[in-house]
């Protein structure tokens, strides 16, 4: 609550320490989560069970086929699935609980309080609450990725080499962060539109439908209808970059040929930066149209 | 008799009016709900181009797509969004008292409400459904014969009733548990997997498939779709439909019993 005591006109040395504020948010959320411990455990378990079901479905599919799309065999695909889980963990733990509340803040006029705080509003409304139970996605992802990499490095034909995996790891982490940032940008952009629309109940639905396209390797979008869809989801709303780029770097570093992979990886950086900037502009633009609900 | 009919009619028409308030949202929501099928289409197309086979467990690529589209119809009949939690909430909050003091049967009231909901839904949803099915007509082998079509419609109507009574039972357990959300969660999970919403149940290993086909959940999505595609025929069809009738009756009776027993436990205090 220290930040409330700060004067409205800040001198540079009195700028809030964002990291400390974030840590405080995280701690507060953890305290709250631990207060309702049974709920926390149930939510974590439910996440894990959903994942297991997902896994069951793909295990069934791989009973009948060797691959989903060129180059995505069983364990490559499971590494892909694990990547989805990591991105989900980050987005659902840090951003989802907050973005869901933005429309509520706008409807009730609660955004006034956020605007008055001597801290960046977008930061405040984006990270106030952290859902720790969503991190169970990451737990499942970790197990899945370890098992997949084990199989990929020990298989008989063209095994991945450990140095390949090890050197891909920093890039992997970086691109998972990029992917999460892209999804965050989309989410905060959508949430900000509720300032104009008054309410945005279908945010969650829309979110589900958009991310649904990011859940599969982009090679499956093929043919007369698939290719245009692939390009839209790559270059217009870059949801296909989110999981595809990191998963590809980790699970199939040499496939397809680097001439395709490297530009794609470079594009992912541009896309991330672009999404962050555009969503920031949208958010600020929307804030300017905000009229408090209470007065 | 007349009085009862007119009560029912009033309940039905009130619910209908309630539902029509959000018709725009309805139509758009319905269309959006087909979007996940787009990814399924591409997923299966990728699988089929990888296996170089015409059929997987007797389903061609077109069959798979048609199956997913048809389960949308099954779900449009069998899904009862919020029914169980609604009943659970009324038990917990004490709202249920109004059914005890008024000459209205609670389960019947809810059933009429849901029928109204579905009728309103179909009126608005027919257009988006027709559009999607017209666009996807290439995935279908053509109209099935009259017997199959009749069985399909019968199984849909039954799946509505089965879905209703199943969820109602789930909610009525609230008399004992008060909070049913965790139970609902397990149910949702099982039904997503075992109803065939996620994949044609024929993909399961033979023993698992046989067991799942004895359970009531597969009638909520798999069965009507499989009937339409001609996957269930002859004696299997007769047996399948009879079992569906049996499950429906079972859960209808169970909901009565749970309601009776629950009322004995129930204590309502205050205004």
C-alpha cells in the first residue's frame, strides 16, 4: 500500500519500482490462493485432468497415424503440446485473471482507482492478480517435454543430439516468452475495446476461438482453404507464431530446412514487438475515451 | 386437466419470451461455435494425408468431418448449460421453497423451461446451422434412408430428455452435498471424453468401446451422429435405441426419487 502514499507529481527517483510492485502482487495473490487451499488444489487438479484428456485424445490419434502434418511425429507433437502448456501457464497465471476483470472495472467505474495510482495503468490492470494454480499447466508441460525429449534423443533414426537440445533451450525460453507476449497483447487489446463497447462478455469466447488455431502445427493448414488461413494466422493475427516457433526450435531444429525456420524465427520477434506496440496504442487510445461510471 | 395444461402453457410462453431477448447474441454465438470444427477439419486432413489410407476405424476423412458436424446437432439437443448448477443453487439458497408452496412441480417446471429454451434456440439457430451444413454438404454421403432418419430424430429427442434428467439428478445431489460444482466438474470432464464430443468413440480400443457404449453418456453426442452416418444399423440400432429409452426412464425415475428423498432432508428457514 506504499504506492498510495506517493505524491501525484513524481520525481524520477521516486518512480515506482515495478519489480517490487510485481513481487508484492505475486505475494498477495499467493496468500489469497493459500487461504483457500482446497480450492487451489482442486483447480490445479482440474487443469491437470483436462491436459490428460487432451493427451488421451492425441494418443488415440497416434494409434492410427505416424504423424500430424509433415515432421510432427508423436513425440515432436507432444513437445509441441508441452509448449502450448507453457504458454497457457504464463498467460492464464498472469494475464487472464486481470484482463477478464478489465471490463468489470470499466462497467463499475473501478478503473478510476487504477488511473489515480502513480504507476503505469496498463501495468497495474494487467498484473494485479496472479492465478498461481494455472502454473500447474507448466508442471504438466515440463513432464511432457522431458518425456518427449527423452524419446527424441534416444530414438534409433535421426535422434536429436543433446547439444542441439541444450543450445536450443535459451531460444526456446525466449520464444515461449514472445508467444506469451503476443497472446497478452491480443488479450489486453480485446479487453481495452470494452471501454468503447461498455461491456465485453464474449472476450473469453473469442479468446478461446482465436487460440484454438494456435494449438496445432501450422503445416496442417494446407490446401486451397488452409493456406490463406495459415497466412492470416501468421501475418495478420500472428497466433500461429506463438507455439509453432518455440516448439519447432526445440523438437525439430533441422526441419524444415533452416531457410524456412530462420526467417520465421526472425519474423516472430518482429511480430511480438509489433503486437506489444499496437496493443499499447490501443490501450492508451481506449483510456482516453474512458468516462468514469460513477460520477 | 385443463388448468394444468394452461399452467404449463403459461410457463412455456414466459420462458420463450425470456429466451428471445438475446436472439442476436444467440445467432452469432451459434456460428462461432462451429469455429473449432475448422481446426478439426484440418487436423484430420493432415492425419489422413499422413496415413495414406482411405479409412480409419471405418471412417473416411469426410465421415470424420461429418461426424463432428453432426455431434453439434446432438449437443444442440442434449446439452443443458447451467441446469445442474441452477438446481444446486436453488437448493442452497432456499429458492426451492417456492416450488414446495406453489402447486407447481419443480422438475416439470425446469423441463418446460428447457423445452422453451431449446425451441427458441432452434428457431434462431436453424439459419446458422443450415448455412454451415450447406457449405459442408460435400462431407456428407447424402440423405440417409427413412428408417435411419427416423431413428436419428428419435435418438435426438431422447438425448434431449436424457441430458435433462441426467443433469437434473446431478443438481439434486445438492440436497446432500450443498455444493455440487466439483461433482459437475467431474461430470463435465467425463462427458466431454465419453460422449464422443471429442472424437468418434469407434477409435477407442474394442473393450473400452464396448463399455463406453453401455454408458448413458455416449447418447449425448456420439449415438445420434453415428446413426445418421449409418454406423449403427439393424439389431444394433434397435438395441441402441432401447438402451437409450431405458437410460432415459432410469434417470427420470431417479430424479423423482432424489427429489422425494431430498425434500425429507431439506430444511428451509426464514423468509
